[in-house]
C-alpha cells in the first residue's frame, strides 16, 4: 500500500542550488564560492544537530531574553475599533531588535569554523550593534560597514558599536546606504576570506544565507504560534511585518506558511509614495534581477542599473529583498503592500502615545498597515504584528522631522 | 566566430604573450573610449577587455569603481557600450574584444538578446563576474549559439574539483584572478600565481590570462613567464581619472595609456625572448 504523503511545499525551498523557484542562487565571484560551500556544508551538518540547537536555544534564553512576549495592544485596538492587534515584542530582546536572533546563530557558526574576525553590513545600525555585541562576547574582531548617509541618521547606534569594540567603516560609494555597505562587506570578504566570517543581517545574499537567516529568525513565528493558541485559543487571522531585506517578516511568517487560513502582509517602505518613484518597495514596484548574490525583485532601470531608494527608515532603505519573499509573492502566499514615510511616522507617534511603546521607524511601517487592516476586521479576529525593534535609535530623526531642536547633534 | 582562438594559436606559435588592457566603456565620457582603444592597440595590446558600467561593481577596488561611476554619470549602458564597440570595429576588424561586467544588465536585456547584440557588434568573449559555473548555464547556451567565448574566472580559492568543472565549460581562455581581493589590490604574490597556473594547466590546454593587481612592466614581465596573457586594469583607469578632459581634450590620458601599455608590451616581450 502506498501512503499519500502531502509534501510540504514550504519545507522544500530552497532546493540544493539555493533556489526558491527562480529566485535565490549563488551569484558571486569565484573567489567566494569555496567559502559558501564550506558554510553550506557546515550548516547542513549542524542544523539538526541537537548539541548545536541546544547551544543556540540557551543563548536565546539567557542572553537574548527569549521568549519575547506576545502583548495585546488593547487600548490601541479599542481605538481602532476592529480586529484585535497583538504585538510580538522583539523590541524587548537584548540590543533592542530581532536582529540579534540571527547574529547569535551566525556567531556560533563562526565559532565552529574557527574564524577570529567577523564583518557585517548595517543600515539602521541594529544589525551592526547585534554583530558587535556577539563579537564582544566571543572576543572576535568586528568590522561593520555602514553607508555615510546612515552614519549621519543613526549616530547613536554608531557610538554603541564603537563602545562594543567594533570598527565602523564609513562607505562613501554609490548611494552611501545599506546597498553600498553590502557591496563593501562583500569586497572585504573576498579579500579576507580565509580568516573572516561574514554575518549577513537579513535573508538576502547568496545561498546558504537566505536559508540560515530564515531558520535562525523562525524562532519568532514558532513562539508566536504557541502564544497565540494559549492566549486566544486559535491561530491569528493575519500576520503583519515590515520588509527591508525581509528577515523579521520571514521569521514571523515561516512557521505559519502551511496554515492556509492565516493571511500574511509584508509591508515595504513606500517612501514619498510608490507612484513618486522615491521609495524602497521592490516587491511592489520592482523587476526580477541579480544583486548581492541572489536573483530577486529589484528596483532597477531599463539598463539593469540599481536605482537609488528612499525611506525615512535606514533599515528599509534597500533596493532588493530576500529571494524567498520574491517567491512567496509570485505564488501568492503573502501579500506585499507598502506604507509611506508619513503613514509610518503617524503610526510611530500613535503607538508611542497609546501603548507606551516607542517602535523603530522600520517597525512603524508594519504598525501603519496593521491599523488599516484591523479597521476592516471584527473584534473576534486578531492580527499579530512583528514589533521588530525599539525606536530609541530613531529619536533624533523623529525630532528633526518634527522640527524640534534637542540641542545635540 | 570568436577571434580569441586563432589569436592565441598564433601567439603560441610565435612564443609571444598577450597584453590585455581593461577600460570602462564611457569613462569618463563616450568620446574617449574609441580613440583610447585604437591607441591601446597601437601600443601593443593584443586583446581589449571592455568593462560594462554597473551601479554595483562588487569585485572592483576604488579606482575601477570610480570609473564605473563616471561612465554611469554620462549615461553609458550595455547597449551604448556595444555601439562604441561597433564604432571601434569600423576600422579594426582583428583585435579580439571581451566584455567584462556583472549579471544584472544581462538579465535585464535577456540573455538571448544580449548574445545577439554582442555578435552583431563584434564581441569575441564575455566575462561575467557574478555568473559562476553554477549560474551561467543559460547564458552560456546563448553565447555558444553565437560562437562567443564564455570566459571563466578561476581564483586562488578554487578547488581542483571546481577547476575541472570550470574548464569543461570554458572556451577562449581562462582568467586567473591573481589574488584574493578586488581589482587594483596591492598584495600580489607572483610565486603563488606561478604555482596555481601549473595546477590549472594540468586540467586544461586553454590559454590562461592573469589579472588583478598588475600595475607595472616588471610584474607583467614576471607573470608573462608563466601566463599566456596579462591583464592591466586599475593602472590604466587611474590614468583616465587623472585626465577628465577638462582642457577640452583627452590627449594626456591617451598618451599616458599609450606609454603604459608600450612599456608593459616591452617588459613582456623581453621576458619571453630569452
Ligand atoms: C527594527 C528593525 N526592523 C526591521 C528591519 C528591516 O530588516 P528585515 O527586513 O531584514 O527585518 C531593521 C533593519 O535594520 C530593523 O532594525
């Protein structure tokens, strides 16, 4: 008798070539191919290894402070008057964002590989801080590449990284933001590939990065699933997360992908409005292409040049997106939408005043969309929003936009 | 039909090595590109590598990155690069030309259309930095259809097993990346290069060019003893950067490039003449 096993579509990606449908892959210079192969084979050995998983879990529990709470934003939900909104509090993690889940995992891999030097790219500085933090803890040399433009708008995080002992290297090429920081990190990796581990901060880059970052971040969705069942007796009706490269979003979504009744919304940075061209919403307005080691949706011109992006939030200011999101868009499993700078700022202020939680500007994009979605729902429906990070780092930006001089610069 | 095979056959028969200058098309201005190419040939270049400007040139050091930025400011694209090539071909039908660039401009135009346009313009080979053997199959099929060579990079980190995979798909020549790093880096170890070339030659009879980090006649001469060709990029792009045509002409870039490539030509010839 043959048993009809329904294969889980979502567990089958990426394939052995690192592909999510036509997306993903390993589009890098030859010099990096052996390093990627080494990382892939180590990760394949470790990903189901109980000792490795226990080490990762212990760090998440005792160093990061997991599980992060699922919190019912009751007053905010009451004011909206529709569906109930629950916040997955990644802002309460050590270092203040979801980014640390991934850097803990990758630092463990670096340790297993015996690498003494780590590099990272950063936009908002949250991934840079999370990388500098794990490097300090393991006694590794840490270099963080950061666009000159972002160094200006995230001065507090730059100083945090320096306090932690990392060297912050300003990137002056191209648009001087996250994309260029990633170019520079790849150039450093090619040069120092023998002793260096590249800690990529999101579900982008060449295979196996989109897979391993997803796996490390999926702790968010696994916890949220159990918490939702415990608190409400059912799965959520919808999930909402902001999408820069897409790591906090995939982390929340992935454990729910097979639950067909759970709707999912990835919120990109609409900037000044997608119709103005000044945005960072490749899934909403981009075209598939190849950048930073993978095939995905990109903001590019008719000649295949990558376009400059705009977002009020440095962490979403990126012209590409993780390849798994590109695939999830094409197969229709996740809806990709956008929130503008103005909508994000309004949500930032509202949640701060109504719930006493100051969110990161990246996160505020998800909150802005959740508000619209909740308004169309009824009270026995509920949404989980990934509260991916806290907004302390953005205080200076918000003050400046609001025309308030804090007397510091 | 690619001009690369016949050229290398002839060079081998004469015990000569090829000199391959690299420039960025449209850097700093499309007006310089074709005259510069002719001047390079006059100075002794056997093949010219034409860089296709890209917004995110991940394997380039600062010098060539700036060349890409200047060319993009002037609006040079893959298609306008190919029209410069066509202009060059009006008076030079024999020098092999190799396009060097990144995958996204090719993806955007479509591989088949790119292969057709390259053939029509008179391109002999393509090097695409971020299309390693794992990702190049579709592009390679289109290039084969148009009898254009697909030139693969091999690096100091390429394992023997990978060398076998790469040489099985390669044609024209192999491009050995002389160091772990980006173009224009300063830490070239010529002894290590020599040892690696011996390994590569155990796997293929294709000619092997060496590039990345070759800036002067001495280094070129040393490498010419073991390589079939030497590539000079950053040193040439630097000369262009020092003459941005502000006096209404590019005379000093052209004469500087001429004397750089002449001196490299002489160094290489001397090294192989005894
Ligand atoms: C708090 C926060 N949320 C979201 C992001 C966006 O990244 P991702 O889309 O990978 O989650 C960042 C990036 O810096 C961030 O700091």
